[in-house]
């Protein structure tokens, strides 16, 4: 027909398609190499992540153990502090009572003793009825020097 045979056109078109296919295969090959190298990098990253997770878990367990130990020690110290607080409160209370006694003693020592009245001969006691015994005992206490009817 035109000097080029139909077979030649088909052969040349197959050759062109084959060249395009080879070129596309070269491009795909380079992409696959990059993907494969990225896969190795990704596998290394995953391995590092697993290792870091293991270290983090170990650190968390150590922190839990340390927190439990600290809690135990703190509880023991709180119990000891409560005992010391109770003991200190008891000592403060006994100290306050002692100071009150000392204050009463010093107050009694500071007051001058009253002049001794002349002791007159008292008549011999007569038997007293039980109800009047109470009145007479109260009167005798009121007449004692230095007391004046007050309790010690």
C-alpha cells in the first residue's frame, strides 16, 4: 500500500509500546526501591518504639514501687507522729497541773500569816447532836487562822 507494509506498522507500534512499557517499568522499579527502603526505616522505627515502650513500662513499675514504699514510710511516720502528739499533749496537761499547784503554793507562801490571836481557854466540848455537829465543824473551820472558811 503506501510502501510500508501493514506488518511493519504493527511491528513498529509494538516496539514503541514495548519501549514505553520498559520506561514505565524503570520508573516503577525506582519507586519500589524507595518504598522498600522506607519499609526498612519504618521497621526500624517500630522496633525502636517497642523498645522505648518497654523502657517506659519498666520505669512506671519502678515509680509504682517507689510510691508504695513512700506511702508505707509516710503512714508509719504519721502513726509515730500521732503517738508523739498524744504523749506531748499528756505531758503538757500534767505540766499545766504542776504549774497550777506551784502557783497555789507560791500564792499561799506570799500571803502573810495572820497574827495569832490569843488563845482563850475553851470550855470542854459538850456532846452534840449529829445535825448540830456539822454546824459546829463548819464554825470551827471558819474560825481557824489563815483559812477563813476557804478550801485549800
